[in-house]
């Protein structure tokens, strides 16, 4: 495991996964809400993280196999990923210019774990951006990694997802005052934007250098 973590591809996957997942949205608000309520938190965290792992694995494995014998396709996918990341970076800087607060009410009637899991699945799978981010974008950039770096990249992206949802769900009580402050999101979105632009630039540079 340590050999994977020490590889640059792991850091790239970790940075990309973290940048894509850390944004104000319905999924994060739901996880935060369940954390504040201390209601079936483990189930919610597991569902959200496992969905990311499955979708990102499908993206990296599927796109890697599909374009492995077609270098031009791989370059096109890398350039498309760079464009999307650059656009996401712009969106992050816009959010930083007008920061919001991530708030989730802790009140409400208790729910069964089955209902909570169904809600988590619906919020996650009915969002088209989930597939763009995990399957297409992570898959395209993962396929761009050298053969020996694809697994560390995937592990890095999956690690980011697991860490984020675990921290957000189980640390909700401690983190909610921070997430309720717009200035915290200004700083976070600025870092996210810079990270996305950095990865986009490295992808474009890699294609141009060829």
C-alpha cells in the first residue's frame, strides 16, 4: 500500500477526487444532515463512498481498456478532461467570489435505515454530474496515466471520496460551524479551483509535449 501512496499518480487521483467532490450540493447537504441527526450515518457514508468507488473504477477500467489501443482517442479524452476541469475551476472561483454556507437542519422525524439509504441512492444516482465526474472525467484522466500508475491513481481518487464522506458524516457536529461560515468556503473553493486548473494544465501540457 505504501508503494502506491508514494507514486505521483496517487497524489493526482487524491487531488482530483477531492476537488470534484468538495462542493456545496444536495449529496453533501444530505450527508451533513444525517451526521447532525446522528441517524444511520455509517450507512449513508458507505453508500456515497461505495458508489463513487464503483463508478470511478468503471470509468478508469472501462475507458482505459477502450482507448488503450488508440492513442489519439486517449489524447482527445485528455484534452476534453482538461477543458472540463478548467470550466470546473472557473465555477469554483465564481463560488469563491460569492461564497455560500452549507447548512442542513438536524430536526425532523426519525427515519428507517432503508429509507435513508434509498434517499442517499436517489440523491447520488439521479444527479447527471455524478457520472460526468466519476465515470467520464476520472476515467479519462485515469486512462491517461501510465499502466503502472492507473491503480494508484484510482486508489487516490477513491481515498479522497472515503475521507470526505467519512469526515463530513461523522464529523458533522464539529464541522457544521465551519461549513456555516461563507469565508471557509471562499478559501476552500479557491484551493479547489487552483487544483483543477493545475491538473488541467498538466493534461494539456502532456498532450502538447507529444
